[in-house]
């Protein structure tokens, strides 16, 4: 049995902005089911509302007293340690942005203190009386942990998982000094990146193993197109770099038992999916129409997700008999452009700006086609949720999308592996072609239901992937 400290800036259902939260909420549970002693550590943001957190101890780092509270991941025995420091975390906003959607001015300090506490816990220098064998860090917010641990004697082994290399935690050199970080880490083969402080380099340089969330993304980040200048470092460390595809929470995302749906269904009762389509159309104010193909999207509205490509083709595709239902938030220009389309085509396009877990589930169940044309996608979750819900994903051939969706081609249709539409170029024309290809398939009811069933049959559970993480821990 390994003692694993899982360091993360978000974990569903305590706090979530994206896919990392889903992973942090479900991978530790899957590892606990494999009999591992895993503990999650996360900042105690104001937005976390747990009823049952209780005080465990106080730890002093960098002239500051920080409390550690304990709760559990819901429906599990996995302990969660909440790093409680009201002057840093008791402020309204999300983990990265303040109330006005601006990055926290003190974001470096917020996560530096969090990292220092994680190090104290991992080294068993707190009253928690628990020493980690493995510290599993995730994304830049935890990047200082492997760096600081590298200075310790008899330290635990470290794993760093890249959920998205586009976010690196880069700060001016003055921040380095303000954070009182040890001088010996400040050099180009340490935390320095083009004269900036790079949190993520702490993970990439000092960890014993690096993973990312799909095999394809593990290769892509070693190239200039996806590496953001870190491709050299990553290919230099390729021997310890691997890709492990994320699983999904098969209970949260189960169309048969999903409490967010008016009607549950499975592969043997696919006709009932229609009841969800009707309810969704009503809820978002589009004409109720069983036959019309409904496209949907649930996403952060950012460049990565190729929302701009969709915006480019909407004027043309909207002349076809289709509906589009979108839910997301992010870039205010993209939000505005999508809202304009919704005003222009009120009986064809619905846009909901915001974050809405319940609506996200109903969209997955109620639409026919999920759009995920991302420029890059380390793993992506919605394409897996879609397949589980009998919704056909249209995805670009990149990262985890390439690893989890099988394009509908004559041979894949023949051997029943086809489960979606995959296109190659991040260009409006290619996306439009993919949509047209999808509409042709939609008309052929027999083939369509074959695609749906192939997707619904797939095992996207954490079982296989958790086993791969465990093998990795055991190999260290
Ligand atoms: P990323 O981590 O890049 O945002 P993923 O596909 O890996 O993308 O994970 C996104 C997760 O966040 C999914 O669970 C998705 O359903 C959810 N999500 C994104 N935007 C919204 C939203 N506006 N409302 C509800 N859920 C959302």
C-alpha cells in the first residue's frame, strides 16, 4: 500500500472550474478502491462549502500560521485536507480569478503558501502524523512542491501531472524574492524560464515522473506547436514522461441514473433519450422538434476550444435545419459574439453564459451531437461523457480527443468501433465538412444508432487508468 498525497488546486464537487477538478474528485477514489492510502490537499477557498470540515492542526510557514482542516471526498473515505488561511483564500471568486474575472493579484503567493504547506505535510512535519511515500502534483499551482522537496533529505517520490501545459504560472523575477524561495532553485535548469519565475518548471524539472492526461498529448507537448518553449525540457525527460488517459466518474455521468435528467435511459432504451431532448428544447426556449438534429457545446469559452471556428461557420450552417445549444463562459468577446447569434436566430440557437452543472448534464443527454473542435485538448472529458450518453462527438484529431473517439469510416463502421466524427485541420472549412458528414450519418437512423451504441458500450471508467497510476507509483 502506498501513501499518496494528491496536491490539487480544485476537486469536484468541492470546487471546480474545469477538467482537473473532475480528475481530482475521481482518481483518488479509484486509487482508494485499489487499497491505497490517498489524501487530497487543496486550498480552503471561500467557495468551498463543506459542512463537516474539522480542525486538525496549525502549521507555520514563511512567517504565517496556516490551519489544516479535514473533510472527505463525498461518497468516499478519501480524506481531504483543506489548507485554511483566511487572508489568502477567504475572498469571493474562483481559484484563479477574483469576483471581476481578473486573475488574483496575489495568485503566486496564494499557491506558494499552498505548496509550502503540502511540503510540510508530505514530510510529516505537522501534527497530522502521516508521511507520504508519493506526492502526486497537478498543474502549475502545485509546481513548487517537487522543487522544494528536491532540497529535502529522505523525501517522498514525486509525480507531476500536466493537465494543461498552456497554463504555466509565470511571474516576474521580483515575485521570486517576494516569495522567499530558496536561491539555489533560481537558475535556467531550475525555476527560471527566460528570466521569469515558472511554477510549472518546478514540476517538470524536479519530479521523479511526469505524466500527462493522454498518450497523444504526451507526444504533442514534445513539439514546438504544443510545447510553449518547454518542448526541449520535455523531450529531454521523455524517459520519465508518459500519458495516462483520464477516466470519468461513471456514477456522476450515468444516463440511466442521472438525477439531473427528466428521463433516464441506457443503450437498450435509447428511444427515451428523446424525452430529454424535448425537455432541453423547452428549457432553453427552442422549438420542440424531435427530428431536427441538435448540436451542443459545454465549454470554457477560450481560444483553445476553437469557439472562433464555430463562430466563423455559424452564418452558413444555420441555413440548414439544425439547432445549436451552447453553455459556457470565458472570453468576453466570444461570449458577446455567441449571444449575438442567439439574438439573431432565436429559434435555432440558444446560448447560456455561465457555469451550470445541471444544465451541462441535460445538454449531454438532450442533444444529438457534441461539438469539440479544440485546437489542443490534453484529455477532454465531454467527448467521453457524450459517448456515454449516446451523443455523437465531433472532435478535432488532437490529444485525448484522438485517443478516445473513433472516426466513422467504412471500416470502423463495419467493425462497430466508430463512435464519432474526427477531423484534422483547425480550420473553419474542416469543421464545416465534419458537420456535413455528421448530418449525412444522422439521416441514416440505423447507422446513427450503431454509432450511439458503440460509444455507450465503451469503458471510460477510472479502473484501467487508476491501475496505470498505481503501476507508476510502484515502479518508483
Ligand atoms: P477543460 O478542463 O479544458 O475545461 P475538459 O473537457 O477536460 O476541459 O473538462 C471540462 C469540464 O468542465 C467538464 O466536466 C465540463 O462539463 C465542465 N464544464 C465546462 N464549462 C462548463 C459550464 N459552463 N457549465 C457546466 N460545466 C462546465
